[in-house]
C-alpha cells in the first residue's frame, strides 16, 4: 500500500512539474499512428531535446518547456518509417497549438497562439511572391539558354539581380515595420545577415527597447558591433 501511494505521489509530482512549465505545445498530427514527436530548441548553437512524446494512435499530445522570453522551437517527427521532418515556430509563454497531418507534416502545419509566429507567417507570405517570380526567371533563363539567346540571358541576369536587391529591401522594411516584435531581429539575423551594415544598423535602431533587450535583439547588437569592428 505504501509503495502504491509513493508511486502516485511521484506521478502527480511529475505531471505537475510538466504542466507548470512556461510553454505548452499542443500537437495533433492527423493520421500518425506510430512515432515520436520531439520538441527541440537551440542552446549555444546546439539543437537539444526539451521534451518528447511517443505517439500511439491519432490523438493530440502536449509537450512542455521552460521559456523566459520568445524563442524559436522545432517540432521533430520521427516516424516508424524512419522518415524525419521538422517544423520550426516562434513561441512565447503560454499555449501554442500545432495542427498538421502525417502526409504533409511541414507543408500543412497550422500554428496558432504565438503573435511572433504570426509575424513570421506574414513575412513568409511576402517572400512567397518573390520566390514565385524567381521561379519564373529560372524557367526563362533555361529557355534562353536552350535558344542561345545572349541578349535575353543578360536581361534575365539583370532582373534576377534586382529581385535579390528587392528581397533585401523588403526584408529591411518588414523588420522596421515590425520593430515591436522579437521576430524582427530574428529575421534580420537569419535572412539578411550579409546585408550592408547601414541597413542592419537602421533596423536595430528602430527596434523598441523591449525588443532590443530580447535574446535576438542582443544577438543583433553583438553581430553589428563585430561587423563595425571589421568593416
């Protein structure tokens, strides 16, 4: 009887320790009958596991993590077929919901409950238009190569160069327009880290004090200091 009571106490303590975490990620992978879902994050440039659940049956699961401030997390699906896929998302304290399916784990993922991730989704929509233009240019370039049309190739190369510049400028403007979101310095560091220092400096100066004091705000500041010292 004492052993059973002790076991119950351990289970209650374990469940309480999980539910008291800062971040709860509720995940439903439709069609997944067997596999393991991992919640991961970067720590000192190393991807570490913070929680995992073995899935047996098509039902929602919950994963938990400590979280002092908004950060990037990764949902890693290890299926019985040995296929491995990863969804990345920006999370803050509270509840984040991830709805997806086993066939299109990444492409069909719908993430709700994170205002920082909403900003990332808006950025992805903006970039998708530019990516579509780039695909059109790649097709035109292939056709021009087949036809040995040097004039067309030169014109296409110029348009591709302008498209790259446009991508950088739109990212700069997007970051400035979202200066109150931790996603702004994150996008700056992950998408346009090699941009002209003056653009990066303009973004950093536009950030709100709270965002400057965040993890990625500090990283951007340190990155800028290093760039300026080596320019």
